C-alpha cells in the first residue's frame, strides 16, 4: 500500500469521564436524531443490568468515528445517536441530582465548559453541538433544565422525549431517600462505560472507515460456544441438517433484533431449575455457558442425547418469545400481552420468563395468566420494584407454571405467587399512585395508565365488560391534555401560585383528549373555553370533567357517576381531588382475580375482570 493510500488512525479507549472532556459536533450533513423510546430504553436497561450485576466490571458499548475540525471539536461521523443519548443521560442525571439537592459540579463540566474561540477569547461552550436543522438549540434548552418548549417537531421532539424518558427511568430505579445508589450508578457510567473512539486527521478517511464498519459488520456471534457444544454431540454427516435448524433459530432472533444471550437467559430460566453461584435462581449472561456444561444441567437439557430435540425446543421458544414480546400469541394479537407491551415499553422483557413457562396452557388459561401478570407488573412499576426482583420471582415461579394444566391449578398458582406480591405492594401503592406525575413515569407509561382508566370508565358507562385493546386510546388521534395548561397564558401562573409547575404535571391534571378538540383549545384557562370543549369528547373520563350524564335511575351510568365528578373550578386542590378519584378507579382496574370465581359470578357483577369465552 502506498503512502498516499495509508490512513492514519488513532484509537482511544474512552469512558464518559474522558469522552466529555472533549467537545463534539454533529454536522448538518449527518442523520438527525432518530432514536425512539425503544432504543433509548434498551441502552438504559442494558447499562443498568450490567451495573446491577457487577458495578466493578467494565461494559463496552461499541465505537465512534470522529474527525477533529479546525476549532478543536470532534465531528461525529459514526456513533452520533449513542453519543447524543449519553449526553442526554448526563443532562437527566443533572436534573435528578438538582431535585435531590446533590452536587452537580462534575455533571455541569461534562455538559458545558470553558474553551477558547478562534480569536483566543475564553468562551462557554456545550460539549455537544447539533448543527442539523430545527434541533441546534434543543440541547441548550434541555441542559439548562428548562420546561419543554411548545410545538416540538422531528428530532427536537425525539430528543426531548428521550430526555424525559431517561429522567423517568432514573426515578423508577432509584430513590431519593437512598441517593447513594444513584451516585454509584453515575460513577459506573463515568468510569466503567467504555467505547473506542476512532480518530482520523482527514474527514474523507473518517467517512471511509464509517463505510467499512457498516459494510462488514461485527464478527463473533454470542451463541457460537453453545452452537459448537451442540454440534459436538452429532456425527459429521448430520452437520448440514443440524446447521439448517440452527440457522433457523439465529434467523428468528436476528430478524427481530433480539439479543441471543438475553433470549438464552430467559429460555433457561423459564424451562429449567437454575441455581446461580449467588444461591438464587437468576442466571447472568456470563454464567450461561458454565451453567449449561455442568453435568446436572446437561441432564436437565438433554442436549447430549437429543441434540436435535434441544435445538427444536430453542426454536419453539424463540418463535413464541418474539410473538409474546410483540403483544401476540399463537392465535394473533393478545389483548393482555399488548397491554404489557404498552406498560413496559420497548425494552421490558422480564415477563417473558413466565409467559414462556406458561406457553402450553389452553387459550383461556393463558389469557387469564397474562392478565394477572399485567396487574402484577403494573404494581411493580408504580411502587418502583427493582427489575432484578422481577426476574428473581419470575424465574423461581416458572418451574411451577410448567406443570399447570387446569383452572384449579392456575388459581392456586395465582393465590400462592401473584396475589401475595400484589397485596404486599398495596401498602405503598396508594402513596405511590397519588404522587404519579410526568417526571416519575415514562411518557408511554402515563399514556397506558390514562388509557386503562379511560377504557374502564367507558366500559362501565356502556355496561360492556369484554376485554378490548387499548389501541383506540393510544393512537395519534388521541393526545395527553394538561387541564391546567403546561405553558399558561399570562396571569394564570400567578393565580395558581408557586406550585404551578409541580401540579401541572400531576396525573390528576392529565386526561386524554381527541387531537381535533385539543387543537381548538390552545392554552385557554379552564374557567373559560375548556369546559365546553371537554363536553364534546367521546372519552367519558374527559367529558365528565365538564358534566356528568344522567340516564334513568340505578343504571350503569348513574352507578358510575357516583365515582366521578365534574368541576366548576380548577386549581391545586381540585387536581389533588381528581388524582384521588383516579386512584379509587384504579383499584377496580388492576386487581388479581381467579378464573373459577369468574365463572361463578354473573357477568354484570364482574366489572372489568376477564371472563373466559
């Protein structure tokens, strides 16, 4: 190779501490920020899982390609989505640190610091600058902890959504009364999160490396060790046949962007008895191969004697694993699995351990199980149960589920496992629910909560108790409405007082409203234009804020109206009152029930409980 064709490359092994000592630029010719909730939550969940497993172990998250410009900033040629999200995590940490009265000095320096301009003057400069259209200033708004601007579109909206999701994730997994855990998580991000930065002196070289990386992809498949282990159990003449089946498994996971090692973890915990080195029933990714090669586990899996059957079992589990995650079962869309997806978001998968173990149940029993799991997960999320506890319980319970065949057996399982967990959580559920606001839960989870309550109210009003999908409530045509406007007109903030910013994001101040109606309201004061517009909504939870319909005596709607209220004024006390009202409704929505009890009760008395077909 001639000197002319040589590419001079510098490799730096960075953590966040070293990374954000630098200044980065995403030039306007690069792709805008495209990550949605799924990608952001996946990154957060992966990093948190590694931190939770071993906070002393480094976690490698990939590479970036950069070119250093004349101003001393690094232009991001590859890795801008991940780098931008890491910057948003730092901003979100600053927000939570500030709220919890923790020292933000280090975070501040990672967000903005002193440098010199071309004239040699000292200036303040943000560590990440976005130069693409409509988003150039949004990181400044976010990092200064300002309120969400109105009418965000495109990448600016996605950036602010990601920032809010990260704050909700932090509030979900860490507690203000135990700030040391959050600080340990920051240290893990600061010093243990690693990536390689590839730097070139010429921009054309950086673009060439970017092209090469994306053409050639990544080398090793994490399932290679298991594949080799199984291939050793068959004669060479059967390699082609076994390889065909193995490729079927790999294809299922790859086509659905599923991590093979995560699938293997859940497959093992759902189908076999697991005893980890820590003495519990959680299996970490780095323990899989050692676990599966132990003599007692070799007997459990039986891959030595029946390697083809073992791979067939993997394929069967992989196919249903992907369906369950998408909200489907063997028969198509499943209402309760779809609800769990809306509740859990794009990265939550722990429930798949239980569902895989219950995959052989009949359709009515499986649906009933899925409904109870939805209720349990809801209580876990609202009371901020650590996700590792989800896994620990689900892995432990899965072995019992594998043997269940009848309704009586399923009811006993629910009584022994799920009901005690929900009852134990009820002690903290009320206070947690009454504190719900847009900063304490992710945006998609808030939509799920409002949709479930709105659906329940509409079903009670119509006297229809057949489970229905939430899709008609979680759609582009329905928006979350702030009854007390998020961005008030002049004078309203003074009228409400200094609590305005606190109460405007509370669940009690939120409702679902058709987009067409919402567009006509704007930021008008509740006392004026809003009351009349709410009365036009087809969502009775929203309509009832304005007025209650009364039809006959002791009808479904009159009984429902006893649990609702219309309001002639709107302030801090009425928002608190409405949040209590929503809490009361929630007790009838997220409840544990038994399939045999439902068969014995008249349909009119079972409320929103699931009735078997």
